[in-house]
């Protein structure tokens, strides 16, 4: 939540006002001291202009533990469905890459980085 909020240059106070809580509550959400309810997460996703799934992209086995997914599809089928429908523009790594790119103050360096990535992606 904090990453998305800061990428959009939204303060904790602004987010708090938009979702109807105090900025201290937003701090607690971001630090993990308080859990975010599903309805509140929905409100946050709307204010931050992203799907709720954005907040779950980086969840790995260390977080989910031994939980099983109650579904009739196999885990492999489900993973393929998620991968096929995933919007790369909504992924955390994409936002981090864009943010790092724009932190480069030298425009020639930015152009070189872009050319490097373009060349690497052509070889894939």
C-alpha cells in the first residue's frame, strides 16, 4: 500500500481522508500493526487506482505457509490462469522499475538504460 501511495505522490493524510480513517490508522495499515478489512482494502484500491489483486502480487510461501487453496482446479492450472491474465502494468516490479528510471536525473543515462532494456528484450 505504501509503495503505491508514494508512487502516486499521495500523503497518508490524503489517503486517510479519502477512505474515512485517521492518518494514524493508515500508518498502522502500512506498518502491519493493524489488519485491513476487505471492504477497506476495496476503498484503498479505488483511491490508489489499482485492482485489489495488486496488494497480493508478492505474497509467497513464507506468508501463506501450508495453506491450501479450496478449488476444483489444480494449482498448476490456477497459476497459468493468473499468469495469462496478469497485467504487467499493475505489477509492483513495474512500478519500482519506472520509479528507479525517473530517479535518474541525467537524461542521457535514462536514454541509455532504455536502449539497454530494449536490446535485452529483443534477445529474449
